[in-house]
């Protein structure tokens, strides 16, 4: 089995390995230009947040060096007098072979740090490149991931805020990345539901491929869970119901998400849900893609379904139900269902390890809701809800304080075992060891042997 996008973080860290980072961070209602004095922790060891090498100050682009003086003064990093001092020093350089630029002099005088300079250049380049997208005014950068950078922008024609995902230049010549990028946009464009982030446009401007989508102001389920540790049952049910409604819409239109996780569920207001990031979405009837991806695990380790781990060709809606179940488990227990030292270990547990019932970790959960989560996370797709409609029916029943229809408690066969040696002797009659075995004892022995055989068969079935 080959693994894709399977980097493994610590569960306590603010990351769950997104395959494509989306607009996951809350932003102010009134967008302001991004600050230029960002902390140095955003850039270390000469690399930016995506791991790309950053150009040293002496290699700054001409456009950047031309505006550098204005940028450092406007950002409050350097005073006008300090800038003038550096400018005079730059003019005094007589050696034409001296490669120093204004940025070098600013750094040498400790007026700015190299990290601050790198941040300024990164924001300058991002703004300069993204402004080439016609019809949109870039307002600020929202975030970046391994495969895309997301900007907050204003669509000029409709005077509305949008989020624009831009494919980095390093992927602009890779046909596979470009195909996946456009597939995400086209998949999202075919879905129109209040619980799914809406797609507006996808295209190319110069060297940049971009995807314009609905801007969602709020937080992710991951953010909420990190803040509150555990979500209350009714809050969690409300979130899962809306997520399931979004999935039901996608499934009915022939798409599976394949990457349901806390960071891909946006929350606006208290519990208004928007499913985001269709970067791994696939049409159910796309046999060519399914066969091409056979044997590879696509998804996020903490929330991936067993059939995705195995790289099966026939991945259906049940995989999304599992991912939503794992997300719900995390919401109400404060823990991921399975953890490990590396992605392989975590994924193996999805395949083989027994799930700790969520109500054991959070005793405040109702038995019905715990049973729903366990059914969503059944190892075999056949043992899960067959579709989102069944899941919604059970969730709404539990929301009203009733028992679920489809989810049932697990039966402990050992409770049916008859204690060996039990008989029907009179209360005052002590059993003797030298008489013949009673018929009841013989029946008890036979029942226990039969139950033992059944348990062995069940274990073998689960093991295979």
C-alpha cells in the first residue's frame, strides 16, 4: 500500500495534516492589510511556511527593493531618519562589484531582522502576484498550506468578500497538481447546499491557477474543540446533523468528500456548519480515477476509513460517514479515536484496533449517541449506516431524547453463559462430588462449549 499525504502530527499540536489547507482561521469582520512585523517564528532556517527556500536579502527583486524603504517605514519597523541614514550609506558605495542593497544595510545595522525582511518580501510577492487575478482586489492573506495559499479578496463586480485559493508557482507546471486543483473547483461547483462552501469560479491568470469560493467567517470544529476540550452533546449533534445534510447532498449528486475532519468543518455563529475543502473529492462513477488510485491511502490518518487505508477501488459514502464519526468522536471526547507514533501505526489501528466506546471517555454522553458514533465507525462499511439519511434519522431521534432506530448496543455473549455446576437442588441440599453428574450440569457444559465456539468464530471473522 502506498501512502499519500500521510504526515503524522502530535494530536496535541494545532495541526491534523491537511491535504489542502483551507480558510480555517477566523478573521476580523473589517479586513485590514496584513501586518508586516510578524513574529520571527513564521520563518526559520531560511525557509517559509511551505518549506521553500527564501531568497536572501541581497537577491531581492528590483520591484521589492524599489519599494522597500516605503514598506519598512509604513510598517513602523524603521524611522524616516534611519532609512535616510541607510540610503546615504548605499549611495556612498563606490565599488561596482559591491553586491550590497538597501535590505542588506538595514539588516547590518539591526534596524530590521532577516525574518522581518523575508516576511515583507513574501507578502510583497504574494500581493504582487495575486493582484494579477482580474476582477478581484486582494485584501489579505488568510493562510497557506503545502499545496495552496488562500487570500481574502473583494469581488469588485458584486462588491462581496470571497476567498481565493492560489496554486503555488512550483506546482504550475505539474499536470497532476493542476488537474487536482481544477477538479476541486469543478466538484464544488456542482454542489449547491447551505452546509457546503460554495464555489464561484476557477481559472488561470498568467502563471497562476486560482479557485474562487465563498468566504466563511468563523472557526473550524478543530478550533472549537481545542478551546472547549469537549463539546456538549447537543452542540455536537447539531454540528453532525448539518454535516450529514451536506454529505447527503454531495452523495446524492455522485460525489464523496474523502477528507472529512475537524479542520474541514467550518462554523459560523454558534453552530452553523459549512463543509470545506473538496481537494480529495471524487465522483462515485469515476472508475478511471478509482483504478489509478488503487492501493494508495488518500486522507488524514486520524479520521481515515479502513477502506481508504487499504486503497480499495470501491470507496463510497460510508467512507465519509466514518470520517464524520471519527470527527464526532474527537468533538465529544477531546481525543482522536486512534493515535500512534507514525501514520502507519494510526492507520493500522483503524483497521484492527477495537474502538474505546466514547461514553467510557465521556460518561455524560447518552447511550444512544454513543451507539450512533460507534456505528458510524464500524470497521466494515456494511456495518455502518448505509447512507446519510439513516444517520440523520437516528441523530434526530437522539436529539429529541429518544432511542436510535438503526444503532443498537453491542451484545456481550458472555452474559448468556450458564455458570458451570449450577443445578436445581433444594436450597438446603449441598452438592456432592461423588454422585453422578446432574443433567443440568451437563446441559450447562454443552451451552458453554457452544458459546465458546461462537465467540471464536466471531473473533476470526473480525480478524480477517
